[in-house]
C-alpha cells in the first residue's frame, strides 16, 4: 500500500502542502514504534504511549541540534533602536546577514569585543550597589505552652473581657478564680462587634489563648529594603551614539580597536576584517544588538530550533526516521530498572550508527558539486 494518500491533481494544483512528503510526523513515529518494538516477544513488552511520546520529543530536540537540516530563517528590518527580538524558538544561530538592494547577502560577524548591553545596577556615589536603606530586624512572636502556678489544666478558663478597661484575663489561682496579679492574664483587645462590644471569637483580639500564650522574640538579622535597581547600560548608549564603523571602508571598527591595543598593524587580522558590521546576542533580554551602520537594513537570521516549538514543527526527515526509532528504544531501555546491560549497550551502538547514517544522508553531498569545486583548486579530476 502506498504511503502517499493525497491527490496529484491537488498537489500540483497548489491545494496541498508542497514538500511535506520528505517528512514523517511524530504521531506516525510513535505509532510505528509501538508496532515494531512494543508487545509480546519484543524488546519492550509493555509501555505507555506517554512514555514513548516523551522520548520521541526528546529525540527530535537532540537530533535538531546537529543532525536535522536547519530550515529556519527569519527576515526583519533593523529599527532605529538597533534591537531585534530573537525568534520565539531560537536555540542558536548559524548565520546572520544583511541584504542589499541588489539581493546580495553580506555576512555579519558577531562582535568580539565587550558585550553591547551588560546588566547594569544603579550605584551609590561611593560605588556600592544601591539596595535601599538597612532595615532593623523585626520582632516576632512564638507560642508558649502554659506552666507554673496559677494554671488550671483541668478547667481551662474562657477568656474574660473587661469592657471598661479593654483588658482580658485567662490565668487562674489554685481556687479557680482569675489571677488579677498575673501579667500574662492581661492584654488589649482590638476588634469589636457592630455594637462596640469586644468580639470574643476573633482570633486577632487575643495574644493569650486557652492552652498557651504568645510571647515576643527579638528578631535576628537586618535586611535591606530593596533589590538592586536595573538601569540602562551606558555601554549600549555609547555604542548607539558613537560608532566609528560608519566611516570605515576597509576594515571593521573592531580591527581599529585591535590595532590600537596591540600598538601596530602588520597586515590585517582576518577575524576583524569585515565592513558589514557586527551583532551581539543578549540572551538575558532575548534581543539582538546591531551596529549603527545596520540601521534600516534588512537582515536575515538563519538559526537552529529545537524542533518542538509548535505542533507543525514536530516532524522528522525520512532520512533520520531509523535514527529516531533507535534513539527511543535506547532511551526507554536505559531508563528502565532490571534491564540487561548488554541489551542497553547494543542499542546504544545501534543508535550511534543510525545517527551517523542520518548525518551522512542529510549532508546531501553531491559528487558533481565537489568535482566542480576541486577543479578550481589546481587538482586534476578524472571522471
């Protein structure tokens, strides 16, 4: 039975997704794995679909980093702020370039000098970080069980309020009468009923309760009133207002910086030879910073994703399908208790071999292209 279930007329007429046949969905990967690897007399007798899905998604992430083809590109225009947001599923960039009016791409290098927008804290005049005023330790309260004379454990007393004085008492003498001389008996009430009488049921009224009382404890350890205040970076402000790269025609501004710091230039350093500007990625803020000479230019960001950002992206190229099965099988066997170590080692080797084959297939090496390149390298090629 053929795998293609669509209509050729619809495909070539533009009614179906083009180019999708080279991929297989993660749902099909999971279903195929259950058929081939799970069941009686198979390497995995029983496992839930959720476990297979977890290892399948982890496999897509791992293989997306260095095995799958990276097809993610994003075209944006650099605004006057010289800041662009990183793509929502960004993991690492492969190339960033800007496009001129003729459609030619110019590669932009990553800045090799200091970061363009480091984290900056507000400082006091003496150079210390501004963390507000020092607050003294706050007193606390702890619960103390009653003890000593005057406590009647057989007949604990209900708190009695003296409305005129606004006091209450709890501790009793040996004869059961309230001990008016016991300082622990007395406290102020705060919360009242609607008619102005004390609310005996409100817990906020009492610092003494039946069965014990609260006593103040001095607090330990002072603390400052606020966290450090984050302010705008002066490094980034200087980069925006004064960028010498705009006047250079033969080398990047960082090459001038390199020249000044090494006290001479005896030939250009290739790592600094770039008039296309540079960029710096701030992972803390999730933004890309560009040189001022790139303002208004269209940049193309080629980057690597983990492959699981959205449901539409959780697909596997058919050249790497076998690598996915081996990865899932090894991951499941490696995380199960009482699994034969030899079986785990065998599938580890098979996983490595399958991933290596997938890399070779997806590298798309063409003999004719290599031959054409080598013809320009003073090599005699016979074919």
